[in-house]
């Protein structure tokens, strides 16, 4: 493939047949999308009248911006919608996925702590309602099972 000395913007790649491919990530996974007229329409990119067979670089740039904005909105709205409906007990699966992705090996220890000490107090509280002032559940825990430790002094 012949290049004319111009670098393409980050996240835009040219395929062998001359079309453009967008590259973004969603939840850490790559999303690759070929810029087509249908793609531009689904992203609601304004398209001028043209006789080109494939969208050009300017339209690919506009599509990349729209795609990134859509993914950010999904992430933002998904987190807000999830936090209003989800109980703390159902978030345990997500925590397990985080532990596995980060390569931590102490998941069985965390699971044991959840089952023995925390589940009965926090499992039925909605995530959106949990604050540091949630005293109903934490006062029940104050019987000695949950304790606050002083921060280390760095010695």
C-alpha cells in the first residue's frame, strides 16, 4: 500500500481497498468498525451529497468523534442506570471479574469475608442508597465483626 507522507489520525486506519476503519475500545475490548455510508447514518453524521464510492477522511474523522461520544454516553448512562437498580449483593460478580482481570489471587478470602460478615447487612441495600452515612447497617455491624483500623504511619 502506498502512503503519501500523511499520517492518519489516531484511531483511523486505511484498509487495503481504500476504505477507512475506526478503532476504539469499549470496556477494554477493541471495537473496529469500517466507515460505510450505513455506518455514518447510524452514527447520525451529516453527509453531504457526493458521488464517492466510500466515505472520505473528513467523514471518517466525524464518525470517530460520534462513535467515541456514543461509547462514553453508554458508559456514563449505564453506570447511572445500573446504580439505581442494582443491589450490593449482585455486584459481587463484577468484583470477582475485576479480581480475575487484575490477577489477584485472594478471591476465596474475599468471598469468605462477604459470606461470613458482610452479606447479611449489605446484600439487600441498593447501590445508589449506600453512603458513608448509612448507619442502619453499619450500626448492626458495630457489634465487633466490622472494625475500623487506624491508617499506618509508614514506619
